[in-house]
C-alpha cells in the first residue's frame, strides 16, 4: 500500500537554453465570469440530420476565483453549451515525470526538485501484431498506381476518417475529407480557451498493444510525440483514502510472465485464494483462444464471473474500474468479450499494457500531421462542411453528399466515417430495410463526460501516470500538468477526469457535476482537496459532455457490427463500431479506416468502370 510522498518533478531538456514555461494561472487573473469556449454554440438537436454533428457533445466552462464568490453566483450564471465532436509534437524535450522516491518528507520542508529522467519507447517492432499492421500499411504504398485516381468523398474527420483518407492517398487516390465542425479529431477533438489552455473530449491513452496507431506515428515521423510512462497500472484504494495499489510489470520478464508476476506481487487488492479462482476461471479463455473469446459476447462481465466461479470481490476490486475505463459502463452491462480481448492483448504482448500520453493537444499534435500528409499527396480536407443528406440515384447508389450550405459533393466512391448514431440519422429511407443497415439500430453510443479542473496549487498525492480512481462516479484521471509536456505547469495542477457511467449525469448542470467530482476528489486527495474548497481552490474548469460517444459494447452486439464494404456499390463505412478486432478504441478507429481504404483500393476496377458509365450516360444526348 503506497502513498506518494511530496512530488519530485523531473523535466529533462535537450538544450541548456530551454526552461519550463512560467505559470499561466494566478488567482487575480480569474474573476468569476462565463468563458467563451470554441467552437460557437449550435442548436442542441439530435432528432434531425440537418442539425447533427460528427459526434455529439456539449461544452461548457466556468472560471472561478474563490469558493465564496463562486457559491454566491453559481446559481445565477447561464450554462453555455454547444456541440462538439466525440472519438488524440516534433518537440524534442524528454519526458516530464514525477518520481516517487519512496520516502516521506515533512510537509513544511517539501520542495520541487528538477532532475532528468526519460522512459524510452518500448521495442514494439518485433511483435506479430505490429508486423501485421505494418504489412497492411505497405499494401497501400506498394499497390499499383491507378491510371485515373478515384475521387473518394469521406464524411467525418475523426481518426477513422483521417485514417481512411491517409491510406487512400498513399495508394494514389484523391480523398476529399469533409468535417462538419471547425476542429479535427472527432472523439479526440480539443479546444483552446481564452487563457490559451486546452480542454479535450476525453482522456486519451496510447497502449503498446495499439499496432496500427504505433505504425501510423512511425509513418508520419512523429513517434517522439508519445510520452511513455513506467510499465504499471495504478489503482486508488477507496477503503484507504489517499493510498494507491500498483501492478508493476517487470521489464526483464517476457509476456505473459510479466503480467502474471504483476498480479501475483500485488497482495493489496486480491487475496491469494481469489487470484487462484480467477486464474482457474480464465483457463478456458487461455486454452480456447479467439473462438472462445468471441463466444462470450452473449455474457456480461458479471454473468461470466458468476458462471466461472470467480469471487465477487475480483469484480469489485478490478473489473468495475477496468469496465469503466474500456467502455464507460459497469460490468453488469459490458460484454465479457471486450474484457477478454483487452486481457489477451495486454498479457500476450510484453509491452501491450504499457501506456503513453500524447505530448500536447490532439488536433495539432496528431491530426494535423495526418492532414498535411493527405494534402501533400493531392487530397483535400475541408472543415465546416456538414452533411445534410445522402442523395441517391434511381438504382439506389449514392448520387452525391448534400451539405447544409447547399453544396453538392460528388465522387467515385463515398465513405461515412461519422459515429454510428450520426450515420443512423443519415441513412436514406430506401436503405432502411436492408439488413446491413437495419442491424445498426442495436449499436448505440454511450454517454461520457470529461472534466478538467485547474487548481491553485500543485497537488502532491499523484503520479506521472494514468490513475484508476475506483470511484463510483469517476473512471480514470491524470494530472495533465505533469503527464503532458504542452500542459506542463510546475506550480499548479490540472486534473483531467473521466466521469462515467454518465447516463444519469449528462443532462445535469456543470455545477452539479463539479460538486460531485470534488466530493470524489476529496477521497483521493484527503490532505489536499476538500469538497467545500477549504483546501485547494478551483481556478477554473471545463466540462465536456458527449451524449453519444463510442458504441456501447453490450452483449450480442457483435453480429450487428458492419463490414466496411456496404451492399451498396460505391458506399463504405469507417469507424470503431465497424468490424475490426479492437472494438471501441482509437486503435479500432484507425484500423477501420485502413480496412475501409483497402476495400476501396480492391474495388478500383469496378468503381472506375462505374464512374465511366455514369459519365457516358450524362453525355448521351436526349432524343427530341
């Protein structure tokens, strides 16, 4: 059982002239006022395709100076909301880390100490999944150059749409990528507030077991934008406020021994009898392989645990936190297939569960390099291009995408890379009874809330890592002023927290959400945070609500996930909800884009011939 001592900030630098930026917050700079978040507000409408957004979310923010002042005016301020996307540089400074030196110092004598430390990128290139992902990438670069490139219209500039466009451009085709809003990223979108601080749609973690994302970073030459953390999983201890329990994966042991060792060495969350019963329960998954994993889609995590005789405490101690981190829902809803897929990736690859943070805001540090790559190869990326309707030809194929501004965008092929809830609003009536589209009704996005709180001091009871809160209201959190270079602040903490499950909270006010968050934080930081702000004070906060995020991975939804190639000639889908082996994740979104692009490249001859026939029919004169 460990409780971090006063923080020791380590910030290694590459040149002697660089120094950490000065603090950007001060109590006098934040009078009580309503901030003006970007993008501008849009009507909160989900019932009409003409009002949809590429992942629906509501944003609001407030700056606070002093708890008493905040209490006086909290009820008087209106809530500013707008839609936001829901589905993350080359800055050569080494990792910022917070080291736990394993000793306690008297609070009056604690101090921040600058030391140098770096966690290198793990060697991922030799893993089977990484090699397979690289081989799929090479398919596009080595494919025969088209005599007449296809013009492919793609709706949605999240990771799925960006990936589709990137790999089509690699194959020599011309993607036209349309994004409804003025920000890239979909579920990894972020905005900059009036103080220059970024707030994001979600807390995004890049695992070693994300081979297509790791290949993508390499192909773009931006591997150094990932800040790798120590190979550990760190859980808060609700029964011992302020303390944490760790699963440390030894670097010297291969998989799956390193994962087994991490579990066996932790005696604070599970007893030995519980570990043994859990291991016995997992034996069928280990022996049955992928067919067994897929067969568990019909069971929730809780049902599977009961069926396998796994003690309830294993569910309570580990899998509630894991379920909320994977899909923002509890084990009594989540399909066991999701858990088994994650465990398989984490245990079968030595560095599969090793985590990295992006070193800055996702739109600039990840999305823009993809956009630059697309444009350098002749593709287009257009913002503020919202689709109103998919217009059809008499034979049921796509005629064009009609935008809300009256523009009509035509192409040789069409892709919808919007979230499943958005696409369902756009499905033409003529397609609605086709099984491929009808099955999508079971796929529904899960609500989630991302909370950012800037405090007036540096919190000490934390790590340079992702932390599992094990709170009934919060999923995971991180002190982004420590874990991320761009958000670094030596004097004040910014906590980013995932509020989940959020079904009962997404419709509540920001004030209620912040108050509930502070009550939970008081348990995680008992010496530093109080719910009434009598200790650490809130300087400001941002609340990002996403009523429909990743699809809800409930039992029996796997058969409803569509292939990227639809039954409509020339029409394709991309998104983490489409058929691919990484479920609802950033890796799943990128892989879905690659598979979508692969289908289009494979269909080149048929699509090219179809376009020629369309042109010829338009040129034939009409008899008088």
